[in-house]
C-alpha cells in the first residue's frame, strides 16, 4: 500500500510540473479537482466571529468590523486583527469566518471580501462557513434558492485561490444522514472545478460525529468538520480523549475540528490546573488528541466580542485595533495541540 501511494505521488508531481498556472501554497500538494490524493492538512486556526454570534438574520459582521466599513477599511482592520492573532497566538495560519445569503448577495459583500483578500494575501488560509439565520436555528438551510446563489458567488470568486476553503453548512442538525449527504453530493456536482480537499463537510448533528459522512465513498477526497464542547457532557480527561476518538473514528487524517472551546475569562489554568474540573479535563484532552492523532483544529472563538470563551480581547478604535490574550494557558494548550 505504501509503495502504491508513493508511485501515485511521484506520477502526480511529474504531471503537475508540466502545468504553468497551478502554483500551490502550503501544504505542497497538487491535484486536479476530482482526483483523490493523500490529504495533508496544515490548519492551525482561530474563529473570527460576530459579537452577536454568527446566527444572524442580516449581515454577519466579525468583531471589529462595522456595517459602514468599505473594502479598504475592512482590509486595514483585517491587517490589524491578523497581526494581533499572529503576535498573541504564534503559529496560527488559518481563520474561519461566517457567511450567510444576505452577507454575500447584498452590499456588504463588496466590503467583506476585504477579509478574505487580505488574509490570503498574507498567507493565511480562510475557511468560509455558512450559518443559518437567528430566527430559525433549526439546523436546516433557510432558503435553498438563496443558499445556492450565495455559494455560486463565493465559488466563482475564490475557487482558484488555494488558500480558500469552503464549509457548505455549519452544524446541519436538522438533517438525517441521507438528507445531508444528498446536499453534499449536490454541492460537489454543482462545483466540479472546486478542489475537493478544500471542501469541509460538517458531520451529522451539530457537526458532532464525522464517521457517517466520512464513510461515504463519494466524499473520500473531502475534509470533515467536527465540533465538540465541554458543556455537552462531564468527563474525565481520559474519557474526553475516548469521546473525541469515537467522533472521528477512522477519519483522523481528514478531520478538522472547526469548533471547540471553553471558558477563558474565568482564569482557569489549562496548562496544569485541576483535572477534576470538566473544562480543564476537556481542553487538556483536546490538545492531547490533536497533537498525538495529528488533528487540525480551529478554536472557538479566537475573537468574538463579549464571549467568555474568546481567547483574545479587542482594544483600540477604528483601524487601530489591538488584541490581547485573555488566558495564556489556553493559548499554550491550543498551540500544544498544533504541535508547537
């Protein structure tokens, strides 16, 4: 099996060297959109979230941005935010941001693209994930027609940008597995030129288990989005490790934990605190499985105004945004999980 993969990799690289217009960023893997290759994930990320949460009925506006910002202002604010991320959480290379149909099909999109353009220009990966509206929150796509129009616009703009990843629908808990995979297949069929290893398919429920989607051969070249939170249960550190591994099963190499988090403003010591505390046990367990099983992760949230889970807090005004660490032990554990 090892020899077969090695031969395929060599042939793939020889073929790719003949192309003039396909210059990938990290990780150094070149592929045609529908060719399955060994997936290498180099995602060490932070969620940048709307202070109202990302479940909003209008425009989603990450903390620090305002609805009146134009493209250049969004670019300048993003520069400050990302510089703060890099200073306070060394090793971060990815942000995850929200979209919904109003944010893409209305005027805000002209400005909001500044986040993606600035981040990717700085070498960051950007995960663009779709949230449903606040008034529904039923785990279902609010308006199917508007959903596809939104993704048509996003994919047309960014499908050739190797640093842009797409997550079709966040926490699809309103769908059965068969209903969910039918939507995912429609997504793949609609966007045949979008590289599969840049598509993150959330697991069933609240993205809480990826084994069902992961086991579907139609999606074998896609990544899998997983969520898990300490407030869902109370466990020992070892039991949390078992719980994580049950949630990704045999699909560790394709799994991206796009959300996990715990209270940071409480002052808990996640580096060496009492593991009888459920949140401490959970954070330690998460960092251990991420490091040992090489699971990519994106903390929730890196920045969200007013959120006790937020790893960072925002200061300054206008484009002169400053960030500071809320809990250094939380940063330690996150980076430990990244292998840093």
